[in-house]
C-alpha cells in the first residue's frame, strides 16, 4: 500500500493537469506554428513556462486504482500486476481466465 500522501498528491496533479489542459494545448500550438512571428512564439514559450510545474501531464504517475502501487500497473485494467493476478484467480475480472498449473 502506497502512502496516502503520495496518492493524494497524484490526484491533485490530475486536477491541475485537467484545469490547464486547454491553455497548455493552445500555447503548444502557437509555439510550433511556423506562420507565427518570432514575438508570438516567444510569448507562447514564456506563457508555457509560467504555467504551474504540475500542469504538465508528464508529472502524473500511473497508480494501482485499489492500493496505489506505483510500479507494474497494467493500464488496460488500472491495477498492478500483483493485484491483477489475485483478481484473475478469484474471477473478479470479467473475460479474464488465468491459467494455473
């Protein structure tokens, strides 16, 4: 089980990423626009730098939805490899048959 503070921090980052997603996309488009002037591209770069650090989606960590484990997370199911194995053996994942011999 991960620390509650780490899980909460990641959830707060998700909120910040969602809040600034549209503005960030707009600035990124202005930054790579070849028809724009140098001044507008410079302004877009400065604007992007002024956004909060946690507004970048790169800073998000994929975590297990049940216990918050940060490593070995299967994104299709949202759980870690350890939790996936347990849930598959117990038949809690629809359509998944775990072989065991």
